[in-house]
């Protein structure tokens, strides 16, 4: 096995190990960054919904005149927040907001199976303020961020304690079987923001492939440069000296001396070879004389 082959095998082994470690670290880092970015954006959506709820509750509902025969869903903070998020989804359709409730007034807010599990988790752990997780959706993996919906305002029970105490117009619109029996300080549901992970993961994968392709390209260029340096600075001079030594060993002394200017290892080897050749030539001359 030649010197060049040994050198290239070691270089390839080092590159394979380095590429594997770098690929593993960078892939996990990119995936984590994609997940964190989605989570941050989900938090922004959640805060926007909370702001809409607050604005409706504090600045819209109090200014509406109460009319027993008319029920305005737009005056309900949860309805306003959901509608605002649905409007936002027309442009940012990757984000879904829902106020998932176990026993909702509006049927569209009813929690599906996995949302009900999140709500029950909040109900079983009173101190838990946020849940983040992954689930498999029809479009692929999705990240969700959830916060509990808790009855902290006694005024909410006016509409949600019993049907006879609720506005007649609301009962007429939604019926007397949904959204009643709520209790103060009870966790009735959860605000849930769901974001598909397919696009962020695809972007992370594309960045990973671009990075690895660039790193491989750098290695290929480095591999070629190192092989050229190895050939011109080491392999070729050693090969020439080896051929010269073979000629001298057969008695051919008509071999030109090697250039030995410089202070590197090859120059020192050339000086030693030239000195050995001259010494051998003198010894042969003495024997012939």
C-alpha cells in the first residue's frame, strides 16, 4: 500500500467521522430551532387571541345595550377571539386557534378526543399553566400549545349556570342542553393553537442538506489540494530518490544530484542522499584505482 493510499484512507476516515458528528449535531440543532420557532409563533398567536378576548370583554361588551330578545355572539370574548383568528387564517392558514371546551355553548367549540385529553390534564393538575406537545394529524406531525380556560369571573355564570338564568335569546339560538352547569374556578376547556410541522421540518431539512452539501464540497476541494501538495512535495521527490537509489545500486552513477536548497525535511533528505551518493562514488573510485 503506497503512501498516497494510506494518506487518503486516513483522510477519508477522519472526514467520515467528522461529517457524521457534524451532521448529527447540526440536524438536531436545526430541528430544535424549527420547533422553537414554531412554538414562539404559536405563543404570539395565543397572546393575540388573549388580547382580543380582553378587548371584547373590557371595551366592547360593556358598551352594548342589553336586549332580552337579541343575542349577539360577537359580544362574547371567546367568539370574538375565534372569529379574529379565523380571519387571520385566511392569510396564515398554517395556524389554527380553538377554544376547546368539554361542554360548550357553541357546538363548534366542542373539544375533540385529543383536545379533551389536554383539558382533562389541566383539570387534574390545577397548577399547570401551559401544555406543549406533538400529535399526528392528517397533514403530518403538528405542534400544539394549550393554556387552560378557567371560570374566574362570577359574571360568566349568569349565562352558563342554568338555562333559566341565561338570556332567552342565547338559549333559543344554542339550545338548553349545551354550555350550562359551569362552576366558579372550574377549568372548562383550553385555548389551543395548532401548527403543522411539515413546512418548518422541510425548511430545516433543506438547510441541513445545503449545509452538508457545502461541507462535502469543501472537503472535496481540500482533498484535491492536499493530494496535489502530497504529490508535488512528498511523493514525487521520494519516488525520484527511490528510482535514483535503484540506479545507483546497479552501478549507474550518472544520476544528477537533487536540489537541496531549503530547510524543510525533503531538502534535508536530498542533502543526505547527495552526500551518500558522493561518498559512494568516491569509495568506488578508490577501489577501482
